[in-house]
């Protein structure tokens, strides 16, 4: 019999809406509660998604004994305190990326989760998409030989608006942490921690990074060429170059989509991964149900970390982002605070 898990969501913005919609596709997942700093916003979200309980604070969510798993979908700077409250209350947590603003915050969360034996995972949804799983399978099979180069970008034009969260340092704004995390994630997934990093960033008039170009040199002579920008739309493609061919992750590679495998002397092999609901119906959901399914699978097996996206990987990713930010001079208020004061 399918075990039922009661989910709670902290944050009632756009990403929370997509996640709530996709969660309904999962057998065994029940949306039980929504929390927001605005009780009115939480109530409106609850009505839209037919959620029985709404709260005007995350502390109330953490104290709800009927909540099994919490998805943290607030702005980046609030991830740390939202997640910490839930972990201390014994709730399993799936926290939206970036899981924290820096490595010091993440260390506190990891230590708390491990000391309390509570599940914690960063919500890097791309890690669990069928297309990414297939790319990993091909790479690990060795059929294309050694990996040499990784090219990945994410560019989406966003007009300058100092009142928008993307252009507000206090709200965690900036291209690197919001969208640049995806190319960096892919590089680490495929090639591991870089030994050497070169990076440059461009800034808006109020000091928010609008673009970042990065060269990462990994072990085994793999080089990643990565970029992110909010100044222009880009192809949003990823290419992995191997000794005996290459794999192109087609436009908007970080979402459910096709890949093309190129092998010398053969026709390109196009593989499409139509998003499926758990019962096999094509075209349902945006793809966020896969990460939620992973959380429930891990809890079913008594795990406190996902073997596909363990906390040590998130620590490596956050640490790499910290290194890039230091090179480029990207700073946030949290960098001058001690997270242990919470």
C-alpha cells in the first residue's frame, strides 16, 4: 500500500504554485498546509490549490504535527532560517536552490539535519529529470570515451528594476545564484569540483551581478565554459564533448526536454523525454514532481539524504559558487553575518 505523506509549502510565489500543481500528480503526496508571511496570501494560495490548512508564519508550519515534509520556496535569503526552523522541529525538508546564501549557512543546516537525523535535500529539480539521468548513464557507460569539455549557458533578459527581487541584494538578487547555479551544477555533476576557476562579472548600477562568465578546470583535464546573464536571452543549451562524440542538451536544457547524441560516422540520435505523470500519461506537469518523488522514496527507505543529490554535493556546489563570487566581488549581507546566531 502506498504510504501517504503530508506536504507543507513555505512561500506562496510562482515557484510554489508550479510545485504545488506538480505535486498533485504524485501518488502518496498530499498537500496539507501552506505558509506565507502574509496570512491573506497563504489563504488565497490554499483556496487555489485546495489545501486544507494555511498559516501566516513559517513557525506555525514547523509546529504543525501533521506535516511530514516541507518544501521551502521563499526568496533565497530566507532559505536558511525557514529550513533551520523545520529541521529543529523534526520535519523533512526540500529547500529550493540555492539552499543557502553561502557555505557557512549551509554548514549549520547540514550539521543540524545530521545531528537530528532529519532528511534534507536541495531542490535542484534538474538533477532528477529523465534527460539528465540519461546523459549521466551515457557518460558513465564509457561508450563515448573520456569527457573533455562542457559548455552550458542560461540567459534570460530581465529589464532593470531596482524594486524587483532579481535586482535587490537584500532579496538575494543577481544572475549567478538565481540562474548561473544551473550551469555550475551541471559542471560539478559531470566533472566534479574544479581545481581552478577564472570568472568575470558585470554589475547593474545598484551593485547586482547581471552576468557572469566562468571557466572551470576540473580533474582529468575537463574544462567547463559557463555563462549566465539577465541582460539578454541566450540559447540555454548545454554540450558535453567526449573523446568519441558529443551530447547536445537542447534549448532550455535544465527543464524536461530532448537531447541529441552525436557519434562519428553515424546519424545523430535524437532522444525526446516527454514529461510523464506517475501513471504514464504524457505531457503532465513541469517536472518538479521528480524531485518530490525522490524525497518520498528516500523517506520510504529510511534515508536522511538522497544518494542522487547528497548534502555533500550541495556543499561542493555552494562552495564553488562562493569561490566564483569571491573572484568576481559578488557579496551579500549574509556574508557579514554569523549564521550560528540564529
